[in-house]
C-alpha cells in the first residue's frame, strides 16, 4: 500500500462541487463537528447531559482568538431550543447588552438560559466584570420569568461553571 493511500485512509473526505472526494481540511472538519454537536444538544436534556454541552462549547468557543458571548436557550423542561452567539468582541473583552439578551429570550420563548462566553487568554477564572454581568443579566431576566441556570466560561479545553462555583 502506498503512502498516499495510507494518508487518505486516515483522512476524512468531503465531496467537492464536481462530485469528487478529497481529504477535508481542518476548517471543514471543525465545521462538521460543530454541526454534529449542535444537533446533539438541540432538543436534548441539557441538565442531564452536561458533558454534551461542554463538548459543544469546547468546539464552538475553545479555539477562538476573540471573545464571544452566547446564550443556550432552554424550554420549560430544560431542553435546548437553540444556541445563539449574541456578541463578538476583541481578544480581551466584549460588550454585552442585557436588553438584547432579554429580547432574544422572549423572542425564543425561553424558560431558562445558559450564558456562555470564552476567554481567549486561556484563563477560565471569572473577572469581577463577569460576575457583575451575570448578576445584572440574572436580575433583568428574572423580571420576565426567565431563569439563568449557569454561566460557563470556556478557556481552551477548560470550562468554568458559575453554578458549580456558587457564583449564581
């Protein structure tokens, strides 16, 4: 067996527009993984399957070089309605507008939310601003009967949970 055959055997293949198969590049593999993980969390019991949510977040946010703030919308039975990336920032910060988070929760008829954002620095520890933002969002969403179940910070492969730390 030739070296080319061996390398193709261990590669993921994609079909191009002409219908021919070729090895997938890294971006195509990551996009496919994101689609699979998004399909797994949509409609699943997020709270009884935290590992699926963590895997999804690692792939979605763990390698980004800029901050992103997103929301996982949950129904009354804590099943995932959708993941929405709401705000994008710089390498060290992003602006989050509570009004927009509340509007999005109402538009999706969410009963609860998981707040998520990444730290491109690789340090999962929450800043004082992260803690303040969480409390502000929790208070604003409580006014419209939407619960904040957790705020997760993704830093590479590490994920910090505010709920597990007692910060909610």
